[in-house]
């Protein structure tokens, strides 16, 4: 049975997952905003947990012009639907945050799968 938490509780779990990113990596994350949406956008799978929308650091050129921030989306509905309790939800949010931040660093899904984050 899916777990349900309030939007505020969900946001707190996301914040906690972000706080767990080691400082040496967190310092390298630049110009990224993390957003929580209820559901994935149209055209995406209904069970999509997260999405990185941006240009990975490994693919950026030397352009010094201001850039819009990259975006990491976490989808509350699918995450809650796949979890049975708050502990499970906490773990899944943590995995999804790591997965999407890894995309920011240019790590692809195949490597994330090898590392246990896909």
C-alpha cells in the first residue's frame, strides 16, 4: 500500500537527502535547483521518480555567459506510490536525489545501475 506524507513532510525528506550529499561533492554542484512536483510531465512515464534537466558538467564548454539553473525534479506521487512506509520513502528519495545529482556530474544510467542507484 502506498505511503502518504504531507507536502511539507515530503519536502523535509528531500532536504534531508540533499544534506547527506558529502560536502566535497556538494561544493561542486553549481547553479542547480531542486524542485518537487506531484507527477511527471506529460510524455514521461507515470512511474518516473526523478528527472535531471540541464547540461552535465562534463558537457559544458567554457561559455561564461549567465545560464539558467539546471533543474532536478522529484515526483512525489510515483515516489509515494512505490513505497510502503516512511522509511522506504526516505531511502527511495535519497537514492533518487543521488541519481539525479550524478547526472549533473555526467554519470549515465548504465554506470548508476552498476553503482546501485538506478
